[in-house]
């Protein structure tokens, strides 16, 4: 299996995450990707290449132009104001605040407009890191366009919490959405996104919620008690043309493999019935039993079985790296999914 990877991910390392009332460096750190890459190499998973540059156009097919321009220029504006620490919003347009009014021109107001939490700090290298992460995903997608049945995009920062015009949850550009749109633009009729990250892919859901050319299925912690809290309930089925093409599987804290696999089985049946031309897997492995910010109980061998079940769909599949914060185990767990898939697909 081809792996696409860029060292540019190291340019982003947020130092300002609020945990238990204290600011600390983000759980989403460069060593995550380094650990996965080391495991890819040690297991001889396959060729590792650097990304090509497909430019801005495929990014703007999934994201609002003004939002992307904000991301590109935010750090320079912040530094010009004399700041050196991470740029993090302190104000958000919450309920009963004017949502459809003019976007603030002050930087702190604008970053609040484009954020839904404080967990996407912008640093000096953030734009280059997230731009390269999107190019990693697009290069893996291009490999499949040329005939490969699978590929692994070792993306960092992750993307599934980012909507068309908002960031949060360590995510700025939605890599899964960008490549799904690329498949469609290149002739695919239908694409399915399977999000196996512990946290609901609220950004991905938002982008495709009113569309029927992308089916979205997400297995995640119950948003009544788990981040991102405000989306991910089982009764969210899509709207308009998208009605019936959004499937959420919220599960309780403590869910182990049996309960989790039952949700995967149902999601896979729905994907099979949809008959997409490609499957995009938002591959988060923060479902692991020792993940520091998650509450499921999957163990490392379970990820082999996860890959095997996805392979049984018999559909070309692109894996996009998302979450997973037990850094020592993230490489084993992510590569187990890929090896399970490859072993079953042979």
C-alpha cells in the first residue's frame, strides 16, 4: 500500500490547549505522525512518497474562499499586531448572537467567527502544514485515480472537524471532504465516507449534509456526553437531497469491540447498498482503550479486524489519518487497520 507523507506537518504544533483549566501543548502533536510513519517503515507496508502540489482549486471545492484566505493570512496579521503566542479565539457567535451579520474586521473577532472552539490554535507554520496535509490527501487520491485500489494519506493536522468555513478540534482543512469532492469531480458518481474516529466528524457531516452524492457514516462517542457535543446524534439523517444519506452511530463510554463492531457492520451494509465508486475512511484510532482523551475500549488486535471488514466491501478505499492520541500505540493501531485491509483484500 502506498503511503503519502510530508515533513511539513512539523510546522504546526499548538502550545495552547485548555485542559482542566490549564493551558498546555495540544494532544495533537508532531510525534503522532512520526510514530505512524515509523510503523509504516518497520512493517514494510509499501512505498512512501512526498505529496505533489495540486494547488488551491481542489481545496476551494470543499471550503469557502474567504475562510481559506483567512487561514492563509491570519498568522501574519497576528504577528504584525506584536503577538508571539498562538492565535486562539476568545469570542464565539453563540446562540442569539447575530450569525448572518457582517464578519468582524478585527482579527480576534474574525478568528471567533471561523472557530467553534479553542482547540485549533494558529501558529507561524499552521497554514503550510494544513496546506501540505491536504496535498498529501490529494496525492493519495490521485494514485487511486490512476488505478490503485487503495492508498494511505498520513495527514497531519487532521481534518474531519473542519467544515466548509470553520475550524476546531485540531482541524483546519477537511482532507476527507477534499478528496471525496476530487473523486466526484473526476467522474465518480457516488462516494462514501466512513468515519471511525472516536469523535464525531461534525465538519464532514456539515459539508455533505444536503447532498446525495456522498454518503457519510460515523461511529463515535455519544455527543450527549462527548466532544464535539452538538452534532452526531442518531436522528441526523441529512436534509433535502441529502435526506437518508447521513448515518450516525453514537455509542456510550466504555464501548468495546463487540458493540463497536455491530455499528461498523451496519455502516458497512449501508455503504454496500449505496454502491459507491470509492470509500474514504477517516482513520482515527482514538477508539483505543488507553487513549488519553477518549472513552472506548478497543485493543490493538481489533484494528486488524476493522481493516478486514472494510476490505470485505470490495470497493476502492482511501485511508485518511485523523485522530489518535496514545502516541506510543498510534502507529501499531493505524497500521494494523491497513494491514488487516491488505491481508483480506488479497
